[in-house]
């Protein structure tokens, strides 16, 4: 029987009086990768923050990894097995790779037990455990952020544009690592992504946000049309005289 890692009904999120996400309802099953797409400013990042309780939100139902999270604080949601990697997720540049990883582990044993997984998914990090995080390349920093989120073996991972600014070769490495973690653990992945190629390569289903509401959604296995998705992500301007 398939269980749901994420279920939300009529989720609305706001910053003060400004409503950014409007009545979003969707579900993501265990072991599924779900791509949340759309142009910049459409509410994708706010939706992830709302799931974590980082912005004001209301919902008829909000269940994460089998728990009612409608009133839970962010640190409690994380303890339940939800990892969140935002565009602003910090690395501590003066600390080593290993010290940064230690911050993602809930215990010393998690770091020891998770190290083989990390070095398998990201061999370059295995070679840089003693190196200061501030000396890593942009791609290596994204690897470290992902690796840190994987260490606690979360059941649901929320990823906000983790490929932003990466070269195409590194985008493939990151996408492969996300898929490998999902396949190994059965975790669910919610992926906010501007890189359509990577998102559609690894996702099972998608939804497009426009103006904070779902404008389109579908199952990629059913032959979702790339052109159909791209139409939602093109800025249209009025012709000038």
C-alpha cells in the first residue's frame, strides 16, 4: 500500500497581508519525486517555506511523513524526518567539510554510519573532508548542502533550486545523487527547479504554479508535453507600437 509523504489541502501562505500561495492542494507519495515548476515570483519557494512552518500559512490539511504539521514549529518538523535545502541554506566557510556535515547529523553515529553513503554519492567530498568549506567550488558547495541534508536519512526532502548557477556537467551529478538517494531510501523528493531538463529527467509528476496557484499538473510517465510546460514558464510582454 502506497503511503503519502506529503498531503496538503487548500494551503495558503502569506507575508503579512500579502498572499503569495493560494489554495494549493497536492500529495506526494513515498519514493516519488515531484517537480514544482513555474516562473520566478510565482510562489514556489514560499510553498516550501510554508510546508516547513517558516511563513504564515493556513490549510485544511497539512500532513508531512504521516504527521499533522499544521501547527508544528520548523525544528519539530525537521525532527520528524523532513529536510529542507533552501537557496539561502548556509555553509560555514571557516569550518571543514566534515564539520559542516556534522551539523546535519542528529548524532555522532549518524555521521559515522552515513559517511559511506556520502562518499559514494559525492566522491569529491570524501577527498575534501579536511578542507575548509569556503575554498570549495560552487558545485562542491551544492554537493555539501545536499550531503548534509541526506545525513539524517530524511523521509521527505524539500529542495529549492539546488542547481542554480551550476554548469551542465554538475547539474547531472546533482540530479543523479538526488535520484540515487531516493532509490536507496524510498524518500520522497519535492523539487523546485528552473532547470527543466534536470527536473523532468528525475521527476515522476509535476505541477506548475502561476500566481501562487496550480495552473497545470500531470504525470510525466503519461507523456507530459515539454512544450506545454514551457508555455507556463515564458514571460509574455505586450507588443509595443
